[in-house]
C-alpha cells in the first residue's frame, strides 16, 4: 500500500537525510532506516518503512534512482505475499525475547554474509555483530553455503560460545543449518522476516562499511 501524499510531505526531512547518505556514503535504504531508528534521529511519524522508501525510488520521487543503489533488494509491493512465499528456516524474530530489542544485555548477535571481489576473486565473509557493544566478528569462508558457515561457526563457538545468547539471521540458504550447528548449546537462533534487512539494521549498516573499505577498495 502506498503512503498518502500527506505522509510523503511529512517525511521530507528524513528523505533529504537519506538522499544525502545515499549519495555521500552509498548507504542502502535498509541501512539508512536501521541507522536512523537505532540512533533515534527521527520520530516514527517522520520515518517510512523500507518498502515505502524503495517504492519512492521506483516511482522516481527522489533524487536517487535504482541504478544508484549498490545492491537493490528485489521487492514487490505486498510484503504479505513475500512472507507467505518464503518459509522461515526456524523460529521467527517475533519470538525473540524483548531484552534483545533493548540492547542492554551483552550476548545478542546479528549474522550475515557478504559477497564481493577481492584481488579479482570472489570473496565471502561471515559477519556477526553484537547488538549492545557493536563488537564484530569477521571470518573469510570458502563459499556462501551452509557447510562453509557451519565450519566457520565451529571455531567461533570455541572462542565465543559462552558469549552468544542469541543469533538473528536472515533466511538465506547458508543459514538453514544454524540450529544444528548450535545443537547442545544454550544459543537460541531466530530468523528475520523474509526480505526485511532492517530487522538486522546493525548488521546491515556495518556490512555496508565493510563492502566499501574491504572489498570495493581492493583491485
């Protein structure tokens, strides 16, 4: 559903801020919204959701175009259709304890993978970031698949297992074996809503910086 014209007019300050971030820092809509929410830069009434922001871009209502986005998530207008079309790999983020949202307790992590080019070859990095402290773990892995992720997690569990209370991941096929990887531990695994990167806004914002400084900067 499109936002009303009045809503578009009322979020102009946020939209101007997003356009500046997109032009100067190459931030995605998801990362921008996640950052703005996390740092409480705007009130809920001054913000739009990621789907609406992408729709504004599709409708050419902003100075940013689809071609300007480094990575554009494929979206449709109806979020409900996406949710029904893609089954969660495990427990939903809606079942995640509320303490995770408050960022007052150490031990709650977001997980993702980054694919890019380094020295002319494809590189895949497994990223975990702790929501309270922004402590980040990076592991270069063999590929973007469940086996590669599980192999890297064995080392991470040995070093950090006692510090990992929860992990929130997306629904990519590389994360389908997380419950098996953490079997026998107290770590709880949760999955973000399909096609909703802002559920992992901290992870998304930091991944953007990694792409710019680690991958894109290399020949």
